[in-house]
C-alpha cells in the first residue's frame, strides 16, 4: 500500500513538473525546489488554529452584540428609509442614481459576466504584482467603489434615501426607531 | 485480587482497541505514519498528503478560503439548532424568533452566532476573492475554478439575503421588498421573476415559505456541491502558492 502511494506521488510529481514547464508563466517563481512536508500535522494544525480562533471570535461577538429584531413585520407601515441588506446597498445606491434598467439589471449582469471572464481577458501571463500594475489598479478601483457605495448606503442615506450627514453631525438617522 | 487485575487489564485493552478502531495510526511520530494518516483518514483526505511549505504560508492565503468554508459549517450547525424552533409561517415566525431570543436555552447566543457568521462569511468570501485576484491565482490553469468561485460568491449573497427575511420583523420584510423590487426592472422577465420569487405581488406567507426552502435546502445544497467541485479543482489544478 505504502509503495503504491509513493508511486502515485512520484507520478503526480512528474506530471506536475512537466505541466509547470509547459504552462507556467516564465515569470512565476519556480517552487519545485521548495521544501516538501507532510501536510499532517503541520498544515492541519494551522487550519485547526484558524478555526478555533474564528469560533472564539464569533462566540465573543455573539455574547456582546445582539442581532437586531425589530417590531413584527407590518406590510401597512413602510419604514423610511427602507434599506436592502448592506451587501446589496451598493446596488440600491446605483438605483437611486441611474435609470433602473441600467442600475438594477444591465450593470450587475455586466459585472458578473466580466468577473467570470477575468482570467480570459487578462492576457498578462505574469503573477508578480510588480508586473501587473494595471490589473491591480483596476481591481483596487472596483473594490474601492463597492466599499464606498456600501458605506454611503449604510451611513449617508436618510429619509427618502436622501443624502444625510446625520452620522457625521451626531444625530444618526433611524430605521423604524433604531439606528440603521 | 488476580481476578480484578485481569478484569482491569481486559478493560484497558478494550479501550485500546476502541481507540485504534477510530484512529488507525497513532501519533504522527514519523513522516511515514503522518502520510499514511492523511491518506486514510476521512476528515483529512481532502488535503494533499504532502505540500510544499511555501503553499501553506498563512501570509499567502490568509486562510480566507478555509475560513469561508469553516463559516459555512458553523452556519449549518447553528442553523440546524434554529430550525428546531422556527416555523416558516407569518403567524409563527416572529414569535418563534422572540422565543429563541428570550426563552430557548442558548437560543439567543446561537441566533447571534448564526447572524454574525453570515455577515462574516460574506466578508471572508469577498476577501478570498481579492486574495486570489491580487496573487493572480486565477490564471491558467485555474480559470474554471475562478468561475466556480464567482458563482459561489453569488450563492453566498443569496443565502444571506434569503435568511434576512426569516425573522419576519420590520427590518426583514422591507429589506426584502427593496431587494426584490430591483428584479422587476429586467426587461420582459422582470415582473415575472419578482412574482416567482415572492409567490405573489407582495412579500407574504408564500414568500416566507419560498425563502425558507431556498435558505435551508436549495441554496446550501447548490453551495455545498459547488464547494466540492471547487476544492477538487484546487487539488487537481495544483495549489498556486508562492509568487
Ligand atoms: C463559499 C465561497 C468559497 C469557499 C468556501 C472557497 C474555498 C476555497 C479554498 C479552501 C481554497 C484553497 C486556498 C485558500 O484557502 O485560499 C480556495 C482556492 C481558490 N478559490 Fe475559493 N472559495 C470560495 C469562493 C471563491 C470565489 C468567490 C473565488 C473567485 C471569484 C474563488 C476562487 C478561487 C481560486 C481561483 C482558488 C485557487 C487559488 C490558488 O490556487 O491559489 N473562490 N477556495
């Protein structure tokens, strides 16, 4: 059994080495000389530590931060402003600025398709940050815009989704009697 | 006395047999034992037996893919607990949430954990995507796995969104009303799509049931299957580790 496994590992390494030669962009650091280690226990241990840290973090947050629960749903009373969950606030923000067909449909579809196509559109074979300045700047812009829209939607949109400096001036707007 | 000693010995060897029935390989004192453990242990089998040290540097992956998966597991476990107490009907849902918060043992804690883990997962999946982009790890031969990842990001957002409705409070129905209103702007299909999502013209009992079914069965199943393929490809494409 053990020999079979060793054979398999050796075969896999040969295939990998060949593929690396054929396909790898020449600019990527060749890692075939890096130290090989058995993944158990070191790798597994790292994952274990990360999981435990995350669990402790979640429990602590959950002890001190109560998840929101407002009054029972009432279709007759529309809170003003009504906001989507934060990760969709970027979309809601776009909707408040552009025609709905563009902001609600064309734009998200375009972004999703673009994202899936990224590996094919990016013709640069290098993976070194210093050789991918354009890609990194474009991606940085994309992330910055998304984050900015979410922050604007969360903190700077008040009654009727109109711009509101409340958070800065010290009287945050409310969503149905609670801060949003 | 001899009889007792023999009985104790027998019990010890029984415990030993139980332990070795579960853990077949003992402590990983040599590389060979460690490799065999990784090869034959179910929990470990998704990992490669051997890795290059440069692949598993935490400074490279920042553990973000792994943490996303771990949060998915936390959400499954805490979600199961919530399901014992929650009935997806507009006559029960809100009261069930209040009971969870104030009456059920650990209900409040588990609900909070489910909620915050969901937010955390949206963030870790985004950051994982950023890591993959910034290290150029989507390049050949990993284009397809990047595509699967994109769909996983969408599934994560939809899971969060469908869960948002379930407490049936003012926050949830109006957030979902706003969210599903966005769908209606699509040409031709828009109004139908919205009707299909809501099971009517406004957020109501049918919507709650639809969102519940998608939230606890449909989307987790799709997400899980995609993750299986995603991890399989990470192994088969070879981990990109190291710039
Ligand atoms: C539920 C969501 C997701 C889970 C649980 C997940 C999990 C993982 C894990 C555990 C890895 C191994 C390396 C690491 O930890 O970084 C990985 C690698 C990868 N993921 Fe994801 N992922 C998710 C979403 C995504 C998204 C949104 C993208 C991109 C759009 C993506 C693209 C990739 C690629 C290309 C790799 C290979 C990276 C490499 O070899 O360096 N994944 N994923």
